C-alpha cells in the first residue's frame, strides 16, 4: 500500500494501524452470523449517521476531555493513535442508543420532522398516506424527542392521532374507565364542556378536563381523576405524551366523536 501511494505521487503516506477488535456483550468477536453488524439495519431502525460515526469513533479510543458526544470535526482534531487502547472494545447497543438519543434531542422541530418522515410515510406506516400530517410531528417534536432512542419509535407515540379509529387496550380501559371512579360522569361532563370550545388552546383544554375532575371530586367528597378516562377514550391507551397538545391537534370533531364512542361502549 505504501509503495502504491508513493508511486502515485501522493506525498507523505498516511499512518496505518490496527484498531482494537470489537466484541459483543459475551466478549465474543462480533460476527455477521450472530450479531447485528449491518449498517443498513441501523439506518432502517432510525439511527442518525452522525450519531453512529460518533459512537464508532469511541470504540477503543476516548477524547482527552472525556466529552464523548461531539461533532466529527472535533473528533478528527482530537484523535490520537497513541491514545487507542489495545484491549478489545465492547460494541454496546445501549451506549449507542444513548448517543443516538442525544443527537435526536439536539434536532430542531423542523429537522426532527424531516428526519422522521421516512419512518412515518412508508409502506409500514400504521395509517393511510393521506392521514399523515407533518405539522403534527413538528408540533409534538419536543415531547417525542425526549422519549425515543431511534426514529423508528416515533410512530408509536402519535399513531392514535393519525389513525382513523381508536384501538382500545383492554387493560387500560378496565383500569381507567371500568374501575375508574365516576368515569362515565367524567366523559359525559367533558363532552358537554368541549362542545363550546374552539380547540385553539391546549391550556384551555387542560383546564376544562381537569376542572371536571375537580368539580366531581368536590361534589362526591372523594378524588375523581378526569384525565385517565379521557386519555383512554381518545388514544385507547393509559400512557403517552402529555395529552393536551395532541388533543388540540386531534381536533374538536374527532375528539368529541371518540368520547362518544367510548361512552357508547360503557
């Protein structure tokens, strides 16, 4: 290689070195037959290229200031072959997830929506193409970015907004609505109060729903939680993003239709 470099007249040849062997959690040499070593599989899972480069640079080497997450040009400046450890380097998926999540958090809402879009508009998207709305992803970016490690997880946080029908998780339904104190009264009162709202303010939607719970708690002399039955009625699940902005984005007509559907199921 050195002779070819010199023959081509490229000047001072580069320095060549062997980097440490990469091993899995069992300290076995990474193998394409046994381990996930395909860059394409990581790309399809939603790992950002810049995060992968950052992580790979840390296998067997670390920056002198111990700041691991940094742009490539800084890594190139700081890299020193003398600091490369001879021991085998552990390819740690959890550490990669952490680094990738930090890169995702650093994206602006517009950048996040753009990077996530291929995972939300392909053949595997759990909704019809015409139901996809990039503005929804942009509006909820800050909340989603705090909760995911790679981009193929985005759909799971917003699928209930973009799907035309609610799919109820029976465990969540039983806990929040069947066993929830005064859940039927909560849904009835929330529906009545939302009819007159224009859904322009997430804060006002929160005040309406929570106000129903406060009012029922006072009249019954026992705490009535109003958010859980409303969440289940709208999303089908008992957990997710903070409810109010997604509720605003879902819109008045769809919100009322889902609450009525839940009430008819009681």
